[in-house]
């Protein structure tokens, strides 16, 4: 039996935690597709094309260094379950960082199984990734002058991309700063 899994997310930006989940999935499945989508509830910092490019580069490096199944990175629009069906995946891969993740992910997993017949496989992220999130990284980028602390959370290529976005004064980062300043008043 061919075990094909889809790991969906916005990956905005990709973190060491995301890469940890990908590597763990590579050890469990025969084929893994990292599905880069858009979360309408989040303000995008990187375009889908930029996120796919970063992930392709990082996954290529991972596959050269470590054993595991092949990985493809693909962009998608619309519902994850529809994309999973089109790709022939019967399982979604999800990373769990902490208890609040577990509550949200179990609810989504039950819905995906009931509505679309998709199972969900959970992997627990490494302890050092328990409180790292893309949202936190964007906030730190928006608020901080020094991005060196991000080196423990994201690969160097992502730190460089975040620095460019900050230096370009990307609107998503400006909105985060404005929200912080409004909360102070």
C-alpha cells in the first residue's frame, strides 16, 4: 500500500518547526506533499510563490542531508480537502506543538474525516518548537530592529527574507506595528 500524505499550511513564514514536521513525516510515509495555501484569517507577509520558493529550497537541502520519502511542494487555492482529493492523499499530516494546538487540530481532524473521509496523522514537534509560530515570528520582525534572535526559530534564508520584508516596510508588518501602538493608547 502506497502511503501518500499531504501537509497543508500557510507557512508564512516557514519555521524550523514546520521543517521538523516534514522530516518526521518523511520517515512515516512513502510520499509527502507540502501544500502551501492561503489562510483568509491571516495577513500574508510572503506571497504564495515566495513561500513555495523558500520551502522548495529548504526541502531540497533536507532531502540531500537526511533519508526519507520524496517531498513535493505545491501551492493550492481553495479547500484543503479538495486539494487532498485531487492529489490522491487519504491522510493529512499535522504538527502538534502544545495542548491548544491539539484541541484545535482534533476538532479539524474530526470535521475532515466526517465531511471528506480524510484521516489526520499527528506528529508532536520537537520540544524546542513548542512555542514558535509564524505569527510570533512576524510580530518579532515587525517590532524588532535586530532579527538575530529569530535564528533559533527559522533558517538563515528565512531570516534574510524577513529582513528584506522589514526593510521594504511591508504593509503586513506595518499593520502589526500599528496594532501594537493602538493597544498602548
